[in-house]
């Protein structure tokens, strides 16, 4: 099946800092999503972004499908941004959503 | 649109008993729903694909007799953990998509503790 690798595995920031999370995948995809999992386990969809660039407030994401990677940018981080960020993809050959291992983000005040 | 509701949010059961978890699509019809399991500090792993009106398809290594899935309507899928044991304690979460080319929406998850 498709391999989804996220980096870094852990990230610690001071409030106000910017960060970039990366997601590499091993096959062509027709669906890529970024999720934030809050402390209660709820998965919040941040972006549906199989290609191109999107922005939503302090968050933005870019997927370069031809080079098989996606980036999630968090600007002016806040303590409420803490949690686990997952990248998940649906490959063209395996039509089910597959998750990366996640990036654990901790933002200190 | 594309809201998925999951109940219960948490459940504690005794070893050997069965537990049923419900997943509903509230504002759309879902011919296919997906069940994931997440152990502490790990990622989400797909357990099975629930197909309305037909048998579920299970991922390799998932015991179909332990994890019974029923998708009797276009808005409801249920996961029953039969004869639960402490090693079945985990976070179970369902998802569905409105249509092809649309993202996946997840329920709020169910934290199962077997004592």
C-alpha cells in the first residue's frame, strides 16, 4: 500500500512562532487531507488539498502532487494549536484513506 | 454539510461482554462508511469498510467475527465488539465521504475501555 511519512514527529514552539509540517507520500493520490486531532480525539478537517494551495486564516497548505509531498504552514501559533496533526491520503491504486504517523505539536505560552 | 455523528463517546464494559457503537451520517446518505482504530500515541488504522446492504470488507489482520459491522441503511453503520477483552480497549472512529472528490468527515470517536 501507499506509504505516508510525516515530519517532524514532534515539534515544540513558543506562542507566536511559525512552523511547517511536511507529508511525503509514495504513490499518486486523488485525495489528501490535513487533520488536527484535539485532546478529546476529535479529528478536525483542516484542508482537503489533493493539489495546489489553500489558506484558512493562520493556516495554509500546499500540495505538489507531481513531487508527492504536501506542506502545512502554521503562522503565529497559539496554545490552542497544540495537538496532533495528521496527513491522510487516498492513492489512485488503493482507494482508502491512509494516515501518516502524525506530528505532535506543543505550543507553549 | 457532511456531518457524521458517533455514539457513545465513551464506554466501559466488562471483559466478555459485547459493545455496539453507532455511526450516523446526519445530512447526507453514505453508501460506504469506514471504521478506524487508534491506540494511544499511534496513528489511525483502517479496520473495515462498511457497505450499505452488503457485507463489510475487513483489512488484513482484523478479526471479522470479533468486530461485527452492520450497514443496514444509508445513514447508519454499527460496529459491535463481541466478547470484548482488555486488549480491545482503544479509540474507535468512523468516517464517511459525501461523494467522490470530497473530503472525508469523521465522527467524534468512541473510547472503549474493557475491564
